[in-house]
C-alpha cells in the first residue's frame, strides 16, 4: 500500500520498490479495495522478499514493521513508520491506515524534493 501511494504522491520524481521481511503470497483484498477507492490499481502487486540487492538499490528504506522483525539496513537512511497491519482487518480500518500512509508518503516526497533541490 505504501509503495502505490508513494508513486501517486511522487508523480515520477522518485522511484520506489516494495519488499518485506516476511512477504505474503499475494495482495490483501481489503488493501486492494481501499486503494481502488482512491483510483489506484494494485491488482498486479507481487510481494517480494527484502534482500541485499534491494537495499543496495535504495537510498532510503521505509519500514512499517517492528524493530524485531525488520532487517538491518546498513548504509541506507532508514525511516520507521508504525501502522497497524491491515491483514485480516475490515476495510473500514484499512481505509484509515491507507490515509495515514498517504500523509506520511506526501511528507516524505516533500522532504526528498527539498533534498533534490538543495543538491
């Protein structure tokens, strides 16, 4: 969800990839519905495992999991956002999580835009 919302907020100015420490087998139906409601189609999402190659690609790693679960990200700026896991939640709660993530993504895009301008 964070990846798709970030893409929407960044309008192509920044790249993003999604990966997880314990990815599921497919996209959560409630997440897909909550994203469709804001005109984002994530039906083609394929969960990927976070690996060294993904970390080497990244300048910034945003984690949305607890410190005990998330892998170390040496050499990568790490941002930690804490959201309730949408797995098995009703779509009403997933909408609220979506909106929280959307605001965090917008703020991150503003920060990255400012850093790019200053560079």
